C-alpha cells in the first residue's frame, strides 16, 4: 500500500521535472552574452588551453626541482657464465686451463637516486617561456571571448531582424489580400481593368515569396544563435529585447570619441607574445653555449644467493652510496650553435616587424570601424525618415487607387517602394548594433578576460 500511494507522487514529480526541462530559455542580449562566455564551445576550449598552459608551466618548473627515482632488479642466472683460469693456479699442469664459475646463481638489488639540476641556462629560459606561453593562452582566450561576444550580438540581432521581417511581410500580405479581394469585386462589376487585378496578384506573390524566405531564414538564424550559445540547436529560446530597443541603445555618437590604446587591443597582445617567444628562442640558443651542471646522490643495497632467500632474516645485504657532480661543457660544434643563434635572431626581427605591422593595421581597422559605425547611425536615421515618407506615399496611392484616381501600376510602385524601405529600415537597425559591436571588439571594450 505504501508503494501504491508513492507512485502518483513520483509520477507528479517526474511530470514537473519534464515540464521544467522543456521550459524554453529566455535571454536579454546581455544575458545571452554572459551565458555564451560560459557555455560556448570555443570559449570552453579556450579556458582548457589556459589550464593546459598552467600545467605546462609547472611541468617546466618541476624539471629543475629534485627528482627521485628507484630501481629494483632481480636476476636468476639459469646458466652462469664460465671463466677459464690457468691450471697452475688450481694446482694443475702449466699451459692448461680450469673452468671456474664466479658469483651466485641469484642476485637482487634496490637502488634509489636523487638528481638535482644545479645550473642550466636552457632551464631558466624554459621558465620564462612557460610564463610567456601562459600569457599567450590567456590573450588567445580573451580574443575568443571578444569574438564570441560579437558573434552572439550578430546572431541575436539576426533573429530579431528575421522576426521583424516576418511580422511586416505578414502585415503586408494581409493588406494586399484585402486590396486584391476588393479590386476583384470591382473588376467583376466592370468598373476597373483586369490589369489592376494582375498587378496586385504579382505584388502578392512577391510578398508571399519573401515571407516564406524570411520564415526559413528565421529558423536558421535561431539555430545559429543556439550554436553560438552552446545549447542544442532545437532548444526553444525567448528573446526579450527588441531590434528597435537595441538600435536605440547602441546608437551612441559619443562612443566615436573613444581613443585607441593599442596595447589593449588583443591582436596587439598576441603579436607581442610572438616577439616574446622569438626573443626567448634567441636566449635559448645562446644558453646552449653555457655549461650544464647536475648533482646526484645514490644509495643502493644488493644481495646474492644460490637460492631465493632474499626475504629470509639471515640474508646478508650489502649497501653502497655515491655522491657525484656532473658538468657538461659545450666546446666546439662546427658553427652549428652560431647558425641556430643567427636563425633565431632573424626570426626575432621578423616578429618585431609583424608587431609594427599589427600596430598600424589595428589603427586602420579602428578608424575604419568608427567610420562604418558613424555611417550606420546616419543610415539608420535616414532609413527611419525614408520609411515614414514611403508609408505616406503608399497611403496616398491607396486612397487614389480606391477612388480611381491612379492606376494599379502606380500603387504597385508605391507598395514596392514601401516594402524596400521597411527592409532597409530593419537592416539599418541591425547594422548599428553590429558595427558598434565590431568597434567594441577592436577597442577591447569591455575587456573580457577568461572566466575561471
């Protein structure tokens, strides 16, 4: 009976859990960016690259710290080697030899060795290189986060644009269907020409085609947005911001006054990392001409027996220990080290040239992005005015056509002009959002360090 009463409660909890799982995501644009920085596939791997770099840094550091190793060996001489000694030693005739076997059939030994690096120029360079690689991984992750942010903004705006287009195409379709119905009735009563009906049919077909295309585009845009966030492509998402709201929020002429600090640009940081890497490679080649000094401490024990008695209490073990220092001094390499050093110096010169090129390229890209952003704002304002004008022109032509003062061709032209103005207006809003996002990426605003 207890299980009988527990079953409905279990089914209720299961149904509530399933309903919660099916509940759609809901994001403002800023919430979507925050979510993507944590869950985007590329951002996840960028953080893992940082984790790998941290482990690599410790791996390099540990190579210069004390290293302890142990060696345990057991030998069973199934056939012991035979040595021939002169016969007279054993009381035999001179010129003869006596076979003798030395040692025991079984041997066991255990040895522990402590190794310590005392000086190695390449080790010191390796520590610097590990730190530089970690810096590079962090900068690469920052660049990834900036690109993820820009991608989410573009994807979010694309979804809103497609939804706006669907809404306006559906509205236009409803208006055209009404116009076509009324015009057909007028034509059937002989008060207008058949061409008027045909003109409206052509316009309606165009709008239906654009509507179908907008619906397909909206589906793809939503899937692209889900991929950008790192969620299932079929997941349902509610978009809380509107395109008009984002366009107003992103229209900030004062942002054009932002000055560029090249050292904050992530592409500059990565190019600078390359020069650091090449500089360290040059140091590494130079360090190979320095001596390498290591020390070791060895302690071991060995036992011998004709039988396997190594675990017996009376088994004798003989200890040994060695303390030593090794120095390896490079003397002559037939010019190989000099050639490698010169090659590393040339690579450093190339990296420095690339860094200067990056500085100039970044400045150009920022100036271009500012110009594009200003144009997008101006174009948005013009598109807003053009849309208002096109709506008035289309409304006047609707009245004239209804009263028989203009032809269906004039009405079709006004409608086509209106539909074009509508699309340009929504596209202009999206361009404002996207161009500002691109400018923010170049200025590294906001700075998006890796989220740990």
